[in-house]
C-alpha cells in the first residue's frame, strides 16, 4: 500500500512540477505577469512638455510652448501626430526580454540604427530609451540605457511602435494649408492661367457666402467647397533635391491658383500644379515657398470652376 501511495505522490509531484514549469514558460513568453507594463512610460505623461528624438537621421524636438506643440521651436506640430506619439508612449508594453543569444546584437543595432527618445518635464529628464524595429518591421524593440532590449507591442494592434519616432522635421510639421476660420474669412479667389472662364471669387458678407458673377448660386455647394478648402491638408512636405521622381512633379505647369484673405488682411496662397501622368500625387506650392504633395482626390475636391456653383433648375 505504501508503495502504491508513494508512486501516486511521485506522479503528483511530477505533474505539479510540469505545471510549474509550464507556468514559468508562459509567464516568460508573454511577459505580462512578470514585466512592468509601464517600463517605457512616464509616470504622468500629462506633465511631459518636451520629447527629443535623435538618430542617424538627425534630431527632432517636439515641445509645448504653453499654447501649442512646436517642431524644433519653429513650426506648429501636426496635432494628430502628437496624439499618436503620446498614445504610443501610453500603450506600448514590453512583451519579453530579448533572447540571451541575440541581446548584444539587438542592443548594438538599436544604438546605431534606432532612435534615442528622451521625455522631459521642464528641464528634468523623466524617461529615455532606444526604439527600433527589424527590417520587415515585424518586431519592435525598446531598450533603456544599457539594460536588456525588450520586444514590445501595443496590445490588440500589429504595428511597429517605433515608426512615430523616426519622422523628420517635415514629417512632424502641421500640413494644414489654409489657417483661417469661417468668422475671419474675407474672400477666396480661384484662378486658372490656361482658362480664365473657370475663375471665380467667393466672399463672406454678414456670415453669408456669395460668389461673384453667378446669378443664382447653389449655397450647399458653396458651403461644401469652403469646408473642403478649410480642412485641406497636404500629405507630405518636401525638401526638393532629394528625389528626382518627386522633384519632377514640381516641374509641371500650374493648373490653378488659390488665394485666401481674412479680415485681418492675412493672405494664404496655394499654386496647384498639373498632375503628372501615371502619378497619384499632385504637387503644390504653399505661400510661394513651401513644396507640398497632395493625394489626388484632395485636389479634385477643390478643383472647381465657376459653373459648378450655378444652381440647377
């Protein structure tokens, strides 16, 4: 009887040992039970007022000046991208430490090719880490100082959490074209150098939109057009001379001019160039000096002629 009992105890011990081993393995593999989920997050990110990102691509500083987020203290930052940045910092979690055999190579890779991210509250450094991904962006790693690199993830999403840190200065800039609001609008002039019959001018008088030389205008179309113009944003700010294919888009003839004036006398302009055959992006020159690319459907929404606004019977 004792022999049988001992065998049962031995089997139970083996079973318990197996369960313990499996629990250890699964705990190590998902990292959720043993790892600090906030390892790469600030204790209170609402107090973060400066994020510095440095890599071989250059240095970009996103900082809050009391009223708005700025890029390198010169340009207004894209508000949606700032939201993405802080959402990433809030949601990214370590999944597991890197494999012992490859930890050194991953660490060297991160420090050479990744981005060094530093979070500040005033002059105080709150958190810093390196961020980067493998070539096909299926694995993202973060590393604090000389600590172990960790495979990280954003639960529920298959995204590379390091990409937002890789944007250059132009990538972070606000790409909204016409920074006016309805109440301050004075007029909008659209001119077509190749066909002046398409030209038109819209005025805002006593909160009512009107279009010159159109007897009976379709007010819904007028309102929608101004909305499309008001929300127009470029897809990419360009530094010319870096890509011949992109530069060729800026060698096209001008399709039409857009000029907006507000009641304070501020002027905003956009020269839209003709679409190059076979290309899905259209080039534009903002305020005569800022090269910008647009997805073609955005431009098609504002490429209207005077006749478009005539009310149909």
